[in-house]
């Protein structure tokens, strides 16, 4: 597989000397990171850590305004993810944050820029599908590559994360919550569908990964349509309306998004349960407020 110097979507360049020339792996990974600051492309690429002697670098930087800059040519391996194995196969991205700890939120413009760039890169290198898996807590840094081999398929580009290789929260809870939707959108575009823009707070931010139990199985109290915000620091999403639906489909941590509820039901462990419009599952409405 031949490589190129850069994507045409990058309008700024500040090339880092911190790189391995050339990369020795075949490009098949996308690895998003967070800058931990509301930075422009120029300020990110100019960070001391990314310049001579700093020891780090990135393929691309994305500012909160959505502009994209090149830091390391695609032909070369960037020093971004604390893993030579990963970075020899990855295009890496440092994405600016417009909010601080603990959520490390990103602007819609920055995420849409990453989305556009991810699609363009996958298309250039001939991939028709992008895949991602949430890493189980039992998987350690030492065996993460072995775990990746259990689900990564030939012919599919995969998304990997810095927090898999280093004790960090990078790319941050906010971006990580959006990954399922982003992967779905990338694959839609790779299959020729028209682009849908990412919008923060939209109920479409979460995509279906498991089927929910039907109303006839749950004693549903009826259909509805309203939005809620989560008040708990962590809230489990379940396949059906009740804590007896084990294990949880997913846990929403420090979540600030709006979610649309399309059905209510009674069930074990909560006064009332709500089914998410996204299809992901059910949440306890005891830990939400209507918006």
C-alpha cells in the first residue's frame, strides 16, 4: 500500500522533527487524542513537546475552529500514542478541547473536522469500513495488542485510543461517548450515503449497539417523545427496563448530552424506565431531568 505526504484537508503545516522515517507499518489505524487545551492548529503544532527534543508529535492537529494542520507526514511514524506498534500503523490526531477536566469536551467544528478527515483518509487507503471496540477493564496495556487481534479484521480500518497504551483519560470522556455514532457515520459515508454533521446535545450522538426489549415484554406504560439530561455521575444503559437486565449495555459517565425518550415502562430498580430513541437501550429516569 502506497502512502502520501498529507491530506488536502490540512491547510496549515508545521512539521515536527520528532518522528521515525519512514514508518514501518501499513496504515490501518486512526488514533484520536485530546490536546487538553482550547488550542488553535498553530499553537498545537508549536507546542514544545512537538518540536525538537520534545519527544512527541502528531500526524494532524485540529483546532476548535475546525481547521486542520499537518505535523508529521503520513509516510512517517508520529510519536503520539506511547506505542511504536500502534503509531507505525496509525494516523494520529491531536484535537483541541473547548472545555476542561473531567469531560474534556470538544467543539462541533473540531469533531466534524476529525470526522471529515477520518473518512477522507479511509477512502484514500482503500478501506470500506471502520471498526471500534470498547476495551474491557480486564485488558491491560501489556496485552492490548493481543486483544486488538481478536476483533480487528483484514480490510477494515480500526480506531485505537491513547488510554489503551498509557494511564491517561485521552481522548477524554466526551469524545469517547461519541465514538459509536462517529464510526456509524464514517461507515455510512464510506458506503456512499450523504454526510450527516455531528451536533453536540443531539439525541443522535449515541448509536444502537444492542437491541432493546419490546414493549410487549416489559409492561410498557406507553409511547412518548421528550428529552432528558442525566444527573448521575454514571448511569447504566440496559437492554430492558430493569436492573435485572444484566450486564449493562454501556455506562454513561459524566454525560452532558440530551437524550430523547420514546417509551416509558416500569421495572425493577427504578420508579420509571425510559427507552432511548437511539436504540441503545433503557435508562432509569430517576436520575434524569427533562430538558
